[in-house]
C-alpha cells in the first residue's frame, strides 16, 4: 500500500470524524465519518473555512482552535453541538491539536469529533426512567403509610398484639421504600443537573461544626471519638443545604462503617485555589478493587452485609461536589480505615 493510500485507509477506519485545517482554518482533509456527521461530501468541504462546514455552538465565542493556536496545546473532551447540513443539532465531543512540520513550524490544525448523540439519548432515557419510577412509587407508598397509621388506631387492632407487630413491620418496610423513592428522585435530579444550586456566601467551618454536632449522639452510641479540627476559613460561594448533604453523607458512612471506639476526624486546609476537607476514619476500609465503584449509584461494597443503605449517598456527594466545580476522592486501607477528601474551589469555576 502506498503512503498516501495508507494514510487514507487509517483516516477512514477510525470511528470518529477527523478534519484537518491549514493555518487559515480552511479544511484540507475530511474523512468518511466527518462526511456522515456533517452531511457534506469531502470534495464539498475541502477548501471551505471550517466554520461553514463544522458549524458548532462553540464557533462564535469559544472556538477550540483559537486556544490551540494561541497556546499550541491540544485539548480533549470538549462537549458541544454541531449543526449538520440539514439543520439538525448533533451533540459531539471535540478534541483539537496543532499540526507542526518536521522543523517545528505551525502548519495547521487537527480536529477530532465524536458523535455522542446515542450516549446523550441513553442518559436521557435513564434519567426519565428513574424519575418516572421514583415518582410513580411515591404516591401509592404515601397512601399505604397513611392507611397503616389509621389501622394501628382502629379498635380491632389496638388490643391485638400480633396485628400491631405486623403493622409495625409493614410500616417500617413502607418507610424504607418511601425514603428510597425520595433519594432516587433527588439523585436523578442531581445527576441531570436539573437541581440549580442556590449559592450564597457560605462558611465551611460553621457547616462542618453543625454536621458534627448533629452526628455526635450517634457517634457516642457507638463510643466513637468524633472531632472536628476546623479552623477559620474564607467564606465561599456555595449551596449550603447541598454541602450539608455532602458532609452528612460522608460522616454518616464514616460512623456506619466503623467499629466501636474508633476515631473519626474532620480536618480542613486551605490552598491558593481550594478549600480541602478531610474525613478520616478507622473503619473497615474499602478493598482496592471496590474503590473505583463506590461513587456509582446503587453500588454497595462488602459492607452491605453488615449495614443498611441504598448505595446512593456517595453518588449524591459526587454529583453535588462536581456541580460546585470541586472534586471528591478517597484512599483506604482495609482493616485500617478510609480518608475521603473534598476539594472546593474558592472562586466559582465554570462547569
Ligand atoms: N467510610 C467508609 N468506610 C468503609 N466503606 C465505605 C465508607 N464510605 C463508603 N463505603 C462503602 O461505599 C459504599 C457506597 O457508599 P454510599 O454512601 O454511596 O452508600 P450506602 O452507605 O451503602 O447507602 P446510603 O448512603 O445510600 O444510605 C458503601 O456501601 C460502603 O460499602
Ligand atoms: Mg452512605
């Protein structure tokens, strides 16, 4: 195979659209996937300015190629939309890089565009399904809960211990299902970013102290030494209620997955750009092979035999922290304990 043919073969075999441009942003090559994505044939596209063919939502104010040109740095994972020849909007993920000649001088650009419409559609379907199930579960459950309470008060049941016991068990099961439906619904809203953050100046140390005090009675029940080494920090713009939920979920786990008389310590530190909050426990820990999955919805590591839960707590933590432009991470040693670290930017960062 000749060099030219070989190059063509590679370009047309990759499962993503690949387009090259010269230094004036005129298209110089256009593979088969690019033809499929845009609806333009290669001979129509080549020679045209790229914004005429790759009509993207980013073209006007946020052209990824401008960044490449100014910094000579490549970029990947940029999400946006392309309007194809027929006016349809196609969600895409874009990667860009500068092309240099052998002597290092700038020749043009490469843009790699992946059609992610199927992936977006599946995410939408998953979200709709989850919301629908959770929503439709809630009203019958509320009705069942109400009727159980009424039955408990009926004369025939009042004196009957067995019946009261049955009603208590049914009532507990109903309450568990209702809380699952509620958590389900809230998580699916968070996941789809439907839940707009209500941001205001928030003191992280005050929030941590509040959460610590709420958990103290439970920690004491387990004889756990719970401490918050919180020092004054600059207030940051955040959704205090949602962060309350983040800290509650992590602390709830730290206590739930620790043996009696263990220590749980919260500490904070500040860097130039971030506030870093550490939750350290001396609990059962998490095995290496489980670590990548614990932030996934409904994932419960081997702790599930020893405790109750829905596996949604950390998924909500991740979604909320991400919406704040922050990160959450974990390190753990089985048998010794875990450290969950939440990093929140001091300045608002665009998502
Ligand atoms: N501090 C911890 N120590 C040990 N294991 C942990 C810790 N935090 C989380 N895990 C593991 O990660 C899993 C996922 O945690 P997550 O908070 O999402 O769910 P859950 O606690 O099981 O249920 P939920 O929070 O919805 O009531 C847990 O089931 C547990 O196995
Ligand atoms: Mg939990």
